[in-house]
C-alpha cells in the first residue's frame, strides 16, 4: 500500500505541511522538511518552484522566486527527496505546475518519482479533463495523483475527480489563490459536507489555513488540513533553525 | 476548392488543436470556462447578438476599415502591397473588435466586473473603452516595465475610468500581467469576466478571440475581390505576438489557395537570447491555460522574452498558431528590432502611415530578402495598429528628446 493511502486509512487528525524546495537556501529543503516532521507533520508537500505560479499568492510566489534564484532544479529536488527518504517514512507529495514536468517528459518524471519514493503528485494547473493519462500512469507506479476540487465544483464532477484520483483529493477551501483569507465558516461547512458526500476518497483541505484553530476546525469536517503560506511566511521573516518545527508544533498541539 | 477536401474545423470539442490548446487551469476556473463556452455557442447562433456585435463594430468601432493599395512602397518593391487598415479602428488597433465581442458576452452572463491584461496597452485601452461604454467596472493588469514604455496608453485607460494595477512580479511584462489577471479571476470568478486580449489562454478563449477578430479577414476577402476583380490575393502577412490580429486576417482564408505568413519578434536576433520568436525557437509546453509552443529553459521555467515592442514581448503564442505551424499551413518568419525600426520609418516616410511597432515587424517582412515574393504578387498586410503609442520608444531609439 502506498504511504498516502495508508495514512488516510485511519481516522486521526492530520496535518499536512507545505515546504517550497530550494528555499530559503538551495539545500534548505531537507532541514525544513525534517523540522516539520519533528514538529508533528503527518504528511509533507514539497513545492516545485515555477517561474509563473498562477495558483499562488504573494508569499509562495516570493518563495518560488528565491528558490529559482538559488538555482534549484527538478533533478536536484529528486536528489533532495531521496536524501530525506533515508531519514523518514512520512508520506511525501510533490506539488507543482505542469510545464517543468512536461519539459522533463511525463514518463521520465514518474519514473524519477518512483525512484525517489514519492507518494503523491499535486498539479493545480492540470485539471481532470487534461490529466487522465497522466493520472493513470502515476497509479500504475503506485503513486497517488492528488486532484483538486474547488467550492464551485459540481457534485458529479467531484465524484469523477475522486474516482480518477483513487486515494486522496485536495479540496481548495476558497475561490482564490494560496494564502487568501478564508470565507465564512458557514459556507465552508456546506462545501465540505458536499465534498464528503460526493468524494469516493478521503480529502484534505488547503488554502488560507494558518492557525491551530483552523487546523482543528478543518479536521473536524475533513480528513486533513494543509498549511503552506503560513509556514513559508514564518521562514521569510526568520530563517533561524527551529522556526518551522516550533510553528508546526503550535499547529498540532 | 475540391469538395472532397476536408474543411478546416479546429479546435475540436475539447478545445484542442491536436496536442495544442486545451484547458490547463485551476479547478476553480473550470465552471467559468464551461459557462463561457456555452454562452459563446449560444451567441454565435443568436441573430440578435450577431447584429448587436456588428452594429457596435460599425458605429462604435468604425468598421469596415479600408483595404488600401500602398502604391509608393509597391512601386519600390515590385509587387502590390495592400494594407488592411486596422489602425483606423476606434482606440487605434484591431483589439477593439475582440473587446466589444467579449464585453457583450460579459453582459449576457451578468458579470459586473471586467478584468484584462495588457502588454502594449492597446488591449487595455480597447477594454477600458468598451467597459466605459457599458458602464462596467474595469481593472487592467499591466507590467511595471510596460507601464513605463506605454505611458500614453496608461493615461488613456485612466481617462476612461478604468484602473491600471501595476504588476511587479517576474519580468514585469505581459506574461506577469497575465498571471496576475488569472489570480484575480480565480479569486473573483463569480462576478468577474476576464477579457483576454489575444488568441491565447484556456479554451474557449483562443477560439472566440479568433472568431471575433475574423471580421478582419472576412472584410478583406470581399474588399479585395470588389476592388481588383481577382478572386484571391497571393499572400497574407501579419505580425504575431499572441496572434489575434494574424488569425483574424488568416482564418477566413485558411481553406483557400493563399500563402500565409506570420512574423514574430526577433528582438536583438534569434541567435541571441533576447527575442520573442516563440515558434522559431520555442518548445512544446503549457502556460496560461493552454498547451502551445513556449520559450523556456531546460528545466521548464518560462524564459524572459525580449522585444522592443511591448505587444510582442510574450514567451508564448496562441495554440492555433502552433498548430498552423506544425501542419505547415502558415509559414512563420521573424524580424529584429532594427528591421522593425527601419520598416517603421520607411512606411511613415513613403506612405504617410505611422504603424505600431508590432505591425512594423510585418512591414519589415516585405523587405526580407528571403521572402520569395514574386513580381506583381498581391500581398495583403494586416496593418494591425497605429504607432502613436510608440512615439516615445522610437524617439528614444533615434536619440531624440521629445
């Protein structure tokens, strides 16, 4: 069984932490990921930096810019993940945009994911209609394609998306980009209930989740909460060792 | 044409031009694109919509634009150069055709807020005009670098009551303005209509922008026949950034026996790393919602394009152009900054017509030694815009202070 499927097979509350690869220094990835795990993260998303991150707000945009200035490449990210894998069994998903993957070649990318023991792939600009072949190729290698749904996704489509994904889907909490403010809890509750009812897989929720209260609240309506921009924001402010670990601890307590 | 020959019928129902095109967007935008597609197909069949659109083009936009035989340069070149005078449109370029079409869709869909991206500012001006006419709120995203290059257009946009939001991320040009517009749209998708300015972006945009612009080619075909009694011209030429003025002229001729040429911006030369010649030098990729040819690094990062003209300074190109290149239906050439500058001065001096810097790239093709244009050929060039907006850039290049 792949690690993501295994993790989401139990009912415990889950915290998923997002770290941009190659940020703030090119070789920071491993340290920050291990800090997040030490702080209590149940799963890690590693962001592949991209020059034109259209689904991201200013915080993750800045992290992307810094990482690209540091010269991080997709090939190096695979090496970093291999290195991280030697020290942890926590599920790791890559999150990025489609173009760098296309440039590498999708089959080559999937093979490298397999070699680096990556458990899932999240591509916000590759929606259902364009991703069938790619998702099936990932699943052939026992890697989970984590497709996204949004508050305006129709019920039927949630079903279709979760069916293709197979193991886990990612519910975007808001109409918007990463780091935006959350909408009213009332709207959110209705939306998450709709996802729960229609999804054939467990689902995690992300975008705009930044505090312990948020994490608690989202976990009571879903199978996991993703914190991204809030973590990156901490690192942008203070690069000291332990910042990520302490913040993740505060989210998990 | 042989009736057995299959008529051009692109894109397919999923918005693909074979491997190009499609909808590579965040899930949040899928319902909006589906809704837009439905509304568009409905409007296409709706006689009242079509009538309203053509009346707007006529009485507000100033159509039809003339097809003009440029005798002085024709005499010099030894073939007939016909200029399709899109520069005479309201707001100074072909962009108004598309802005008016899309704003009618926005109204039908009940959207109250209009957003747009702009490079040279022509699309920003056209959208601001259309939004002012229909009393809709309008936000225009524009790269900081382009704001500097195109101050006059920024001023015009503001005069018409729209707001210009400077974009400071990335290269601070058109590609970044487009990213920002997409982010806005994802966030405000419920009440906002995104008027994309070229035949780029996710389906159905490349198709509907082409269709709204194809009034250029449809008019041209009729005008050429009426004036010359010839069935068809020999060759069509247009500049290509995203590619909407080119497709507007080309599309109605696509099944005809006419040679078609698109001219990209070669900046400082296609053998330097400072150009915007996407089809000449790019590779397959995905940006801004569509699969197409792209200027990119070995690691799949989007490359910073360069052209003296802000309207061609874009690392991608409309997916249909990638398809037309692949199938060899259209030939793609390029012109450097210097060639465009020379052409800009040449057309101004010889014909008394100051072209936009973008358009000057197409004009430069006429003098390209490798164009193989035969004596007495009839060449139609899409004079897509006027050069008023470029006066500061040109003066600077010529070392003149205004």
